């Protein structure tokens, strides 16, 4: 009987953990940034709700290397960060890339509109260069 109770408790713990993870996913959406540009070492971003600034952040390679298309750059936006009643269908972002030793951005992209929904993932492609400028476009993962 003791083993049965222990098994039931462990099953309950695993179920609660799985449900907790599911709720967390339902309370966030993720933006994956794919850097197609050469010479970029980090990217800062600003985000907006219905055109109003609501925050900023940055992404870089954890090993401190140059960003490539394979670098995992994922940003999660939670309901608690954006606000319980925020209309995330009016979400947008712009991106400011930095080179290896740059102390200020080398450009800023256009603002990308993302009709976001909690529980979803989106991919933004960053392209361009210092000379012609940088662009950001919403694409398919």
C-alpha cells in the first residue's frame, strides 16, 4: 500500500508540473530572431503595444560569438510583463544590431507588426548591412 500511495503522489506531482508548464506556455508567446547579416554580435530590441513603447531587451550568443542563422535567439513575452489586459494582436518590435566592439547600434530596422497570440511562436528575419541598412521581416519558422 505504501508503494501505491507513493506512486499516486509522484503521478500527481508530474501531472501538476505538466499542467503548470502548459499554463506558462499559454501565458507567453515567443519571437525567434534569425540573424542573416554578417558581423553582428548582439541585437537590442524595443517592443510596442498599439504603437506605444512597452519595453526593451537584447539577445546575443551565450558563448560571445558572432551571430549566425543557427544561433538560438528566442525572446518570450509573458502576460505578466505586457499586462493582463494587453491587446497583443497590436504587438510590434524593431531591432538594433551591434558589431563586435560597437558601443552604439549600427542601425535600427523598420518596426515589424506581429499579430501575436499567447501560446504561439513567431520568427523574425534580420537582414542587411552597415552600408545599405538593416531590415526585419516576419517569416515562417
